[in-house]
């Protein structure tokens, strides 16, 4: 059996500021060429959520938002010595949410996608304009599929796509990139029924493969640099059309509801 090649994490540079309606697959191909990279069969393309949101015009000007009384009250409750939430921002967070999980000291919500996260993914970083914020893509899995299919037509190569975003985690400090959308790669790999290296059966091991790949790509996506796209190469996987929403723990299995 041939020795597996080392997994590579290859950042794609030269990506311009993305604007609504931009053709992301063509932009990514041009950027890869400038970075002296070419897409290869079974590459995994990890894209930061922000460029998806920009291309899909998921950008909102806060000056167009009128906050509800609930948003005003939540913003006031967040007031402390360091910062106070803009009621218009809180209003957007509420609009993007199914429910508020916790409102202090951080606004934790369940988004319409089913993600449990801070501020419903509404974000002001890496965006031009003082009052402009971005929302999560409406359907990140559909976005990943669209890009993967476009790249297949353009390159004749099968390329899996993961859309990542930065999430916090219960009980652990620090942020990490996770997959909020994917296409072409299984979001979960179920190892139950297989055996470890000592022959012992595995009973509960399900690997969140898409999350692990998103986290690995995050190492090459520093917040201070414009590197919203990374190629992961030589990672072995089986093709899949399962969505990243499969990673969301079902409500009956949620230990904290």
C-alpha cells in the first residue's frame, strides 16, 4: 500500500474585496492562479462565511433598521463599563433568530438555521463602512453546493466545498472555525462498529470531519489578513451530499435545553 501523502493547507491569496453579485468561482480561480495554485481532483475548498455573505448581498446598513422595544431593552441590559450594544444591531440579531438562549453577558441565540451561537452570526468585522454589518448566508449548504458545481464545470475537477465561520464553545475559552455549510464531503464520519488500532470496538465515535477541516483551514485564515479561502489537499474522504446541518445536535439529544 502506498504511503499517504501529507495533508497540505494552502491559502489562496489575491482575493479582491467581494461585492454583491460577484462570481465567486471565477474570482477564486483567478486568485488561485495568481497564488501559483491550481485546483486538483478531490481538493477541499474552505471559504470564510464573510465572502459568501458579501457575494449574496447579505449586508445590512444599520441606519435602515428601527429597533423594537425588546431590542432596546436587551441593548440597555448589555450596558457595562466597556461597551453597549447598538439597539439596531440587537434588532437584527433578533430577526435572525428563532429564540434567545441567553441574553447576558453575551447574547446567545438559536439562528433560523439551527445554529447556537453568539449574536446570530451578525458581524461588523472585515466590512467596508461604519454602519454595515453582515448576516450569515440564508442557506450555507446550498451556497457550498452552488460553488462546488460551478467549479466542477470550470475545472473538470471534483472539489468539495466547506463554508466556515468562527464560533465559541461551551466550557472552553477561545474561538474556532466550524463548518456551517458543506457539499461533496461528509460532515460526519461514523466510526461506530469499527475497531481501533488495538482491535477494540468503537461504540460512540462519530467524527465531525467538516468541523475539523474548517478548524485546520482557520490556521491559514488570520483575522488580520485578507485570506478567506484555503485549499486542503491530500485528505482522503468519500464523496457525499449530506449537509452541514447534520452536525447540529437534535433537540431531543441536547443535554442543555
